[in-house]
C-alpha cells in the first residue's frame, strides 16, 4: 500500500523547498533620441548625463551616434520608467525651446 503524501515541505540539507510560481521578467523598452537640425550637441550630452546618468564620454559617444545615424538608444528600462523618461526629456527639451524627439520601443 502506498504512503499518503506528506503536506510538509521536502527538506534538502538545511533549505526547505516549496513549489514557487514561475515569475517572468517584465519586457524592457529602449528610450530613443532622434537627430534633428536644431537641437545642439551639448544639449543632447547634458540630457544623457542628467536623465540617463551617463558619464561625459559615454554621453558624447551616444550623441555622436544619434547625430550620424539619426537615432540612438539612451537607455533600457521597464515600461513605466521608459515612459517617464520620455515624458521628462520631452518636457525639458520644450522648456528650453529644443525640438529634441524622445521615444521608446520594446526591446527585441
């Protein structure tokens, strides 16, 4: 006759193991900066440092990529944070009369 199944957790060494639900990571989104003919390079570098916490050299490299390729990734975040960054950068650019476009896309 089979033993009834115990309701207590199985013990492995000093750790108890329980069936845990699988948790999936939330999708990530890239925050993008778009090149235009008016926004200054210095302004873009400042935005990258202030809102995306890049050091001066990495901000300069990203700015040059945006300038030469037309678009570049400023950072990668969860959806809520990416939306907030896009909003903050857009508002800051408008306050300083810069047409800098900032958008986001789901990371592939």
